[in-house]
DNA sequence: TAGATTGTTAATCGATTAACAATC
DNA sequence: TAGATTGTTAATCGATTAACAATC
């Protein structure tokens, strides 16, 4: 219920996973679940689940457990999935296309409203009902449409510049697929770095140490 | 030096980031760095860096700091980046293409040796010098070429089945882009789940709570 | 040698787990 | 009511930070 600050980042990291598992249970037709059952399914302890959830409020009922649909809705609210943050995509290469085409933005708090690329040749091509615009139109477009979020699928070399431009235009959140750590210093800007390369290196470590 | 087990996962998670920052320093022409300087650059404490590195060995030198090229090589060895794990890609949609085209596998311990899709129409099309094969050829291909790793860019509904098939064919590592948690139970298999959806939800939380 | 900075031990802090009274 | 399971407090465990002797 409360969106209290001071919540550990480790707890936040687990919320999307709770949300996902509860969605799966729901689509299996399950209506209620105890922290113990959920913990077995997710590979956690029941204690941890109860502690995590009680950071935000008492969503369960003694003797019964948790009402799945209701709990999922609460977690969704905490994550802000009921928002419709206007998002623009910068970079319409394979990765940008993949993200634009397959990511379910609407169920995750976002709405994709514009796509930009620096390649003249791509201009006008449609992706998910949106035309690719030239990067030179970015400024005008932002002043008119006030996106609050940008998805960066561009080379590392271009990322910092574009990021600063966009901050100047009022963008508050960045989903960054460039191979760099973005805006670590800016105070009122949220950044989520994806770093697929780091992920692959972690897999390499895991395989090496099986 | 030692590849000792019992290393905390939190330490492992930081290793790729160290590797990346050291690479950047190197390309800036810097040769040595102290834990304090590196900590300022990365937004960590110097203590943590020294503790992390000393899980694996004493890579520094008192009064001098760390030799960047040497330290980066050591971290690379710990991560297994000097390996050439044979990897196959399952699913040649936009995401699969993006990964195949733009990921620097060779510098991260992998070599892409095959690409598969269930769409007949894609058969024979080339990506990064490799022909897309039909999924029916997966079995034969694996018996001949013994890939140790598979990259799954397929719908969640297909992931568990393909994963089990591949485990039967000797695949030991999975880089999973499907929207599900894979093989949480299998003992001798390494899984790295990417979960872009979870990442986007985290961004939603961060924006909501700015 | 003196200065710098590591490797490492000790202290602190935070996160997870266990336990149990509250309560549906 | 009795049984089940939460919310919450206390105990444990692990990770981070601080401090400093070792040493280049």
C-alpha cells in the first residue's frame, strides 16, 4: 500500500519476479497461495516472501494465505505498472526492432510513442504502427510529446550525448542497452542498464565453474 | 589465481563490470590504477574492490596499485573468457538476429556455431556467416558438433521443451531470453536468465519513485 | 628511506532465516 | 473452536566498510 522509500534494492529486484510468478499461477487458474507454496515454486524461503511483502503492507490473511489476483495487482501498483509513461526508442537496428516489436510495454507501465534512428534510409519505415523518424526530429518531437522515458539501442559512443540531450528535454528514465554505465551521477534521473555482455560473461563463469 | 568455489554471487556479478571498466581505462591509455581511483570511477568503495579481488588472489602491489592490463587479464581468466564454448542460437527473430549480429561472443568465452528456427521460410538465410537451419536438424547438428551452450530467443511456451532436449544432447549452459525461469532444478546445468520484462518493470519502479 | 597502497583482520551494517504470538 | 498461516520480532548469517600492519 505505502510506496515507502528506504526499501532495499534487493527487495525491488524481486518484485517483478513475484509479479511474473503470480501471473503464471493466475493463468493456471489458481486463486490463493501460501507463502510456503510460493516459496517452493520460486526457490526462496517463505520468511523472505513474507518479509518482502510486508515492506509495503499486509497483503495476506492469517490462516488463508494470499489472494493471488489481489496480491499481483498490489505489486503491480508498487512497481507503477498502472502508469503509461510515454517512451521513445532511439536506434532502430535489430535490437531496437526486437524490443519495439516484442516487449509488452502497456503491461509494464509504458507506452511507446516514437522511434528514431540516424539512418536516413530507415525514415518512414513502420514498426508496430509507428514510423521511424530521423534523429534530427528528436528535439521537436520531444517538445511536442513530452516523453518521460527513452530506450537507448545505440552504440556506446553515442549514448552519453543523446542521454544528455534527452535529459535537457525532460526525459526522466532511461532503459539503456548501450555497453556503458549511464548517468551514474544525475540525481533526478532513473537508469536501468541492461548490459547483455555482462550477462554473457556471467554465464561463461557459471559454465566454467560447473 | 585460484578459481575457488564458495565465491559469493554478488562478487561474481561485479566481475564483468570490473572487466569492462578496466577495458575502458586501457583504451584511454591508462596503465595503472589504485583501488581508490577505481572506486571513485565505478561508484564503489576501495575496500570492496580490494576484498572482491582478494577472493581470487593478490593482483595488486603495495604502494603502486594494480597493473590494469594484467588485472583485466586475470579477471578474464576467472570469468572463463579465454574459453571458446561452442554456442548455438535457437530462434532467429529480431532478438535472435540482434544477439547474433552484435554480441562479441569471441571476447566473452563463446563461439557461435549454429542458428536454428522453426520457420521453414528462414532456412538458408545467412546471419553473421552462418546459415539458418531448420529446428528439425537440431538433433543431428548437436551430435556432430557438440555445442556446450544454447541461446534461447524463443517464446516461453517452447523454452522448457527445447531446453530439455538440449540437456539430453549435452548442452551445459543456457542464455535464456524467454520470459520464464529455466531449469531452476537441474544440477549440472548453468542458466543465465535475461528477463528484459523484469528489467523494464524495475525502471518503472525507479521512475515512479524518483 | 619515506610515501603510498595493498592484503587482511576486525567492526559494522544489513539481509535472511527462524520462531512465535496474533488472528482469520 | 481448532487449524492454518500470516505479520512481526529476535537470532543468525553474510556482506560491506573501516582500520592498519605489511610491503613495494
